[in-house]
């Protein structure tokens, strides 16, 4: 720790308040009142390592008139409900390593700068519903043991949840991700709802233990991700990278004016990929899918080398390289029989 800690005991990590040498939690009532009187809107709020009850946190928020400035709350411990509806943090906020023992609700709060909750732990529900972060938000390595709600949140400079653990239900429906959302190496223990999200999203090497409902605009990546249930993806105007994706349940991919690469994907359940507008599938190389339906896609540049189950592929209204002038075709015969009759020039050499 890079701060002078409370003299009450060696076990207390709270930052010592001058001139008392004790943290806010261990001050006398008169001393607490004196410290709170020195707080004001826009000023630095430094409560690193401090244990905060619900009542004490409420008094701190009241002392700042709900507009604290730069807030340093690393390794703080919140023993009561955290309710920060309507609070505006006018500077950067750091809650790295903080512990939330009860409800953590930032519902409707506003962060004018960056906010970091890296390695924070949430024992109960977490709500970021409707939160606006004008800077960048980080929950890298955070652990959420109950439901986590991020619906309708705005992250103007992106969100990072790399290596985070979402053990309960998680929703980001309708969120705006600004530059991008990154979830590399994250774990989702229950259903993830990531519907109608605006912005790019990366789920590389993520593990979905249950169903995942995903969306994005701009770019989407889920390389080497693993899904134990259903995976449903809807994208618009997106480059989609699903290489080496493994899905145990059904897979549904809906592309609108997008381009997707499924090279090396393992789709154990029934899989469908549909395209709207100008949508292209660039690779099915080494794809292992016993049942794969492709509809409304441009396959004129698609690679098929090593496709494990060509007999399981069905095409409907797809543009294919072998058809004259890009004619759209539907095929009910298995691709294995079709390839035996007409071999694609792109597959030679």
C-alpha cells in the first residue's frame, strides 16, 4: 500500500486522516464531523483502504453534495448497501481491489472521467444500469458473484472486462460501448444478454457456461471462445471473427451488411448463418459442423478446404463462385454430392 494506514491496529488498511492518525471509520463522532466538514463538491476524496458502512458512505456523499471530485477508493470495504443514484463524480475514480459486501448500485450515476474497478469483488448484485462514463471504464479481473446489470449504460471511451468473472446473470442490453468493449478471457457462469449493443465488442477466449445472446456494430470477435449452451449473434455493419469458436448448443448468426470468418469453428449443435443486405462469409475452412444452414450469403470468396461435414451444409439464396455472373442459388442436395459434380476452381492447388 502506498498510503499511511490507520494507527488503530495493524490489520486496518484505511488511510490515516490528519492530524488524527486514524482512518475515517475509527475516528470519534466529533472527529468524523470535522473531517466531513472539510469535504466539498469537486475536491479530492481519498478513502483508500477504509471500511465504510452504509450510513458513513451516505454522510460522505451528502458532504460532497453528490459531486465528489477525484475519488481514490482503492481497497475500500463497503459493508452496507451502496446506493449512488444521481451522484456525479467530476474526476477520475479508482475502486481497484474494493470489496462490496452488499448491494452495489451505481444506477443513474455519472462519471465525468475514467472509472476503474479492477479486481473489485461484489458479493451481491451490481447495477450499472443507465450509468454514463465519459472516460474509460475498467472491470478487469473483477468478480461479480450475483447478477450484474449494465443495460442502457454509456461508456464513451470504451469498457474493459478482461479476465472478469460474471457468476450470475449479466445483461448489457442497449448499452453504448464508445470505442469498444473488451472481455478477453472473461468467464460467464450464467446467461449473458448483450443485445442491441452499439459499438465493437471482443470476446476472445471467453467461456460462456450457459446461453449467450450477443450483438455489435463495427467489429465483433470471439476467437477461441467456448460456449456451453446456445450462442446467438446479431451484428450490423460488422467484421466478425469467429475462428476456433466452440459451441456445444445451437448456433445462430445473423449478419446485416457484415463479413464473417468461421475458420476452424466447432459447432456441435444445429447451426445457421443468415445474411441481410450485403453479407459475406469468407471462410469455412476446417469447420466441424454436422448441421449448418447458410442463407442469403455471398460465398463467392469463401474457402471450404477441410470442411468436416460437407454433407451437412445446406444453402439457400446464396451467391456462389461457380454460378454465372453471381447468380443466387439454393441447394437441397448435400454439398458433398454437389462438389463431386462440379469442383470449385478456388479449391485447386
